């Protein structure tokens, strides 16, 4: 029991705003399963974040359940990890509001994700899209998380979370633990296959640039065969001058565990054709067991329900302790 209490804590989440991408898998989920023994881990479906962009309600429900199944299929054992749906734990919304009042307009204006998303959704730049980082800070701080395992694009949000926590702690005394981002060395920024200078993203208009975790093998192979490279015909890691080839090397490195020197040697003197096929096949094999297990789990809705119910209960217990502390500190009258 002593050990249980002393374990460091982890929280992370993904928005169920669409099908999970290879980027989310390599940048985030893939790294989570290995942490379960050493840390006390909380992983959520960040459904409240998704409505900052319009969602089709039935699709949001479906994506949330598929995401839970994919978490489990990727090795997150529900006995060892707390898996829950964000909206099932009201403390997220409650602390989110409090933190809104300790987050500055200026700092929110500097967030890259806000700038990107408001450019992509110019007809719906709502207040939630703007204050999103305060809700994300609440997600993390409620659990007093030590580490937040995410891809490189979320680093700025973990940094603002630390700033908000520091501000609050400065005003009211130690309340929140300051979390650190935990970003993988390889795989932190998977780029689009067709536009390798921009991030692989489910909101990308060009669907050939984005590979999905649960996509059919033949579609994955086709996308890799079409991937943008260059006219140099040399497999060499050089993200600045050869972004397409370097992105494929990054993916292949994570999928096979080989380093860049070994990959360069493996394809020396060969054209890009065999290289692209090899990368596609490595991804198909990496994802195959996860897809099959996800499909199996989705056929058992009762099991998935039992997982998210138990998860919400465990998460709420921890979250409510932090929320009570915060309510007291800011001066809310106890009920
Ligand atoms: P989201 O849903 O956009 O992405 C989920 C996770 O996948 C990582 N990721 C990538 N990594 C590498 N290459 C890519 N192309 C790529 N695309 C996505 C992201 O970095 C992220 O780790 N705000 C978060 C969700 C969230 C959250 C949280 C995360 C809400 N509350 C609390 C951590 C803690 C987001 O939009 O991630």
C-alpha cells in the first residue's frame, strides 16, 4: 500500500473528435502502456474539449467508445490504468471555470493551437476554443499529475498549465503540483504524408496525408506508396531538406525499433519504392493486432461500459479532493 501512495501520477487524454491517427498513436498512446507499472496512470477521452469545434452528436459518442476500445487494445490494462470519459467527472468543468478566472487573455492569445483552429474554423471562433487551455490545465491539475505524456504539439499547453498552477499557488499557497510534459524522443511530431511540412492531423483536408490507427491494411499501404518524397533518391535523415523522407524514417524507426543509421544502411542504393513499401508494411504490422483487438472489444459493449463506469468513479474520487481544496481556498462557502 505504501508504494501505491508514493507512485508518481500521470494524466493524459485525446479528443474523440474523429478516428484516431497514426500521429496520436506514435506520439502518445504507444508510450502510455509501458508506464503503468511505475506510475499511477489516468487516461481520458477528452470529449468536453471536442465541442470547441462542431461535432455530430452520434459520431462523438461512437468515437468516444472506439477510443476507449483502442486504448485497451493498445495495451492499457483497465486494472492498472484508470480509463475514463472526461464529461463523466464533473470536477473537470468545475475546476475549468475556476481556472478560467486565473488565466490571462494575453497568454491564451499566444496559443498556437488556438491560432490554427481559429483559422480552420473561422465561422465558429467560440469562447471555449479560446479558453480550452484552462480546461486542459484543470484536467491535469485535478489529478496532481507529475507527468503528462503527449506529442510535441501539446507542450505549449502543459507550459501554460504550469503557469496557471504557479499563479494559483502563489496566491493561495501550495495547492497544485507542477506537471512536466513527457515527450518521446522519436515520434513526437509525425507529419502529413502528402504535405510533410505540416503535422499529420485528422482535421487535414487531404485524407491521403493522414493514416488512421484502425484503417484497413490496403488503404494504409496505398497512402504510404503515394507519400511525398523528393527527387534525390537517397534515404537519409535530414528533416530540413528532406522532410518527406525524414518523416517516413521517423515512422519506420518507431515501428521497427531501428535507428536512423541502420535505416540508411538498409536502403542504401535503393530507390524510394521499396523504402515506402517497407514503411507501409511495418505500420500495417504494428497496427494489425490493435485493430483486431479493438474490433473484438467493440462487440462487447457491456464490458466497455463497466470499464468507463469504474474509471469515472476512481477518477472522481481523486479529482474531487483537489476541487474541494480549491473551492475552500478561493472562498466558496462549504455546503
Ligand atoms: P489531440 O487529441 O489533438 O492529440 C492527442 C495526442 O496525440 C498527440 N499527437 C501527435 N503526436 C505526434 N505527431 C502527431 N502528428 C500528433 N497528432 C497528435 C498529441 O500531442 C496528443 O498527445 N489538448 C489535447 C487533449 C487533451 C489533453 C488533456 C492532453 C485534453 N486534456 C490533458 C493531455 C492532458 C489534444 O488536443 O490532443
